[in-house]
């Protein structure tokens, strides 16, 4: 059993050679791919492929969108355009509410100093209570 252990104290593993080979293979592929992807030729080629794909798929995509709109209309369901229009309206309402809030804050800041300088009018009930207190003191 002592002969089976490697110099580092661990038993020998028959798959270590395969793991090392795999790691070397993956490192080589990673370096090759980085060099390939960072080249000007790769950028031109992928741009050409993307342009071709987009131009070829455009008619199909438009047909699918039209068919989907018809289906959604028949099912009385909102379309993407309906959601976008609704979101725009809600956004407009939020902006108006924010503007109104800011205006109310400005109005409040103008009227607050004037309200603090005036004495508060006493209510009838507070007048009655003060009269009772003075009568009871006699």
C-alpha cells in the first residue's frame, strides 16, 4: 500500500492523465478562439452573416406580426402597440402629477409664512372651555 501512494501522499489516479490532456486541449481551443474572434476578418464575416439573416427573415417576421395582430384582435386581447400606447399615457399622467405636486409644494411654501404670522382663530368650543375655567376660578 505504501508503494501505491505518489510522492505527494495521495494515491495515484488513473484519470489524471486524461484530465491533464483535456485541460491542455481546452486551453489550446480557448487561445485559438480568442485569436479568431478578435480578428478583423471574423468581424466582417459575422457582420455579413447577420445582415443576410436579418434581410432574409424580415418578410417572415412581418407576416408573423400581422397574423399575430389579427389573432389578438379576434381574441379581444391587447397587442404590443396597445401596451406601448398605454404605457405612454400612464407615463404622461405620472409626469403631470409630479408637476402638480411640485406646484403645490411651491404654493405651500409661499403661504406657510403668512399662515404662521396670523393668530389662529379660536373655535366656539375652545371659547366656552376658557369661560368655564375662569368662572370656576371665582
